[in-house]
């Protein structure tokens, strides 16, 4: 059984891996043997810290800056990763953010487009950039980091974000159907409330208390608890999972 979780010889790319869930995922994938490309946008220091943690544990990793909402950036990100580590076997579309809580009357067209691009278009661009090689090699796993918000509409002021994440769940299923015949599996995770910089930015202490009261497990989640599910989805242990979205929320939402 243990060998099914072994990612030795695999190359993984994690977008937005300079903090939070992305960082934990990069570290977890490397811990199971994958060589990891750590993508970041603005937080170079955070990306270097992720890399240092991987190297200290005996793993292999590189750091690459790219804005994953821009096609040209994504193309050069993939080129750099492939040149340094080899063809990508595992893509984790993790980069994402609410950017700002805004209700319908305050939400501008520009903010709407920005949030949809960051949480949804980015996954399309990155998946498209790795798909041909995965299809040709008849191997690969793509994991999209969606959200509980994509199921329940999110907390107030997040329709731009929750709509993007709902779209990402549908994208996961559609792409899974296209790529499964080529031996490439596409799945998603829906984190609930996870202890990352996201909530420092977007959730008040009152909101955090209210969230916790609604979680049967009685606590918010840790990034590593999302990362371990992503590792599972990337591994041969999930060889028959296709188009699935795994809810990771301590029981906050049961479907
Ligand atoms: P985070 O803020 O630590 O991570 C977001 C990452 O995305 C950062 O590393 C940031 O630099 C990166 N990023 C932002 N714009 C980018 C761009 N244009 N190009 C490349 N990278 C970019 O927060 P967290 O929580 O770790 O978020 C990771 C993912 O998990 C996001 O997609 C978020 O929507 C999702 N999520 C988080 C939840 C939580 O409770 N923390 C709940 C549900 C989903």
C-alpha cells in the first residue's frame, strides 16, 4: 500500500505556493518524493521559505515567479519548470483569493473580472499548458483547489469568489471527462475554514467564532490537512477517482 503514495520520480507544480495551503501542499508532495516547482506571484520570500523547508527535509524544489492569470506568464512558468525538473506529472491549481469582500451593489466589473481570472481562468490556463504533454505521456493528475463557497455561495460579500469556485468545480468535471481517456485524472478539493493568511485578510474574529460554532469537529482546519488529501488525489492510491470534489471541512457542510 505504501508504494501507492510514493511520488518519487514525479514532477509537481503548485501555484501560489508561497503561503498557506499551497505551501503545505508543496512540502507534502516533496515529502512523498516529488520534485516540486513552487510558483509565487508577489511573495518571493514566502516561496523561498517553502523551498528551504523542502530542501531541509532532503527534497528537490525550485521557485518560479508568474502571475497565473496571464497566459504568457503561465507558458514561461511551465517552460522553466520542465527545463529544470522535467515534464509535469502533477499540477495543483491552488492560487486564488477573494481579494475583497464586496456585496452586489459595491462590486465593480473590474473586481468581478479580476476574481474570476484569479480563481477560475488561472486553472484553465495552467491545465491547458500541461495537458498536451500529460495526454501524450498518458499520465498525470490535476488537482483544483476550489472551496466550500463554491457549494454554498460563501459568506456575505463573496459572490465573485464563490461563483468562480463553483465554476472551478464544474471545470474539474468537464476536464476530467476530456482527459480520463488519456490516463490523466482531474479532481478537486473544497477546503472549509482553514488557518491561512486568507482569513487574516477576509474574516473578522466574530466571523471565525461563528464558523467554529458550525464545525462539528469544533475547530478550523490546518493547511496540512488539505495538503494530505491533495497528495492522495495526486497519487496512485486515487487511481480510480475522476472528476471528484473532496469536501475538507470538519463536517461544516455534508453533502
Ligand atoms: P493564501 O493567501 O495563503 O494563498 C493564496 C496564494 O495564491 C498565495 O500564495 C498568493 O501569493 C497566490 N496568488 C495570488 N494571486 C496570484 C497570482 N496572480 N499568480 C500566482 N499566485 C497568486 O491563502 P490560502 O487559504 O492558502 O489559499 C489557497 C487556496 O485555497 C485559494 O485558492 C483559496 O481560495 C482556497 N481556499 C482557502 C480556504 C481557507 O479557509 N483558507 C477555504 C477554501 C478555499
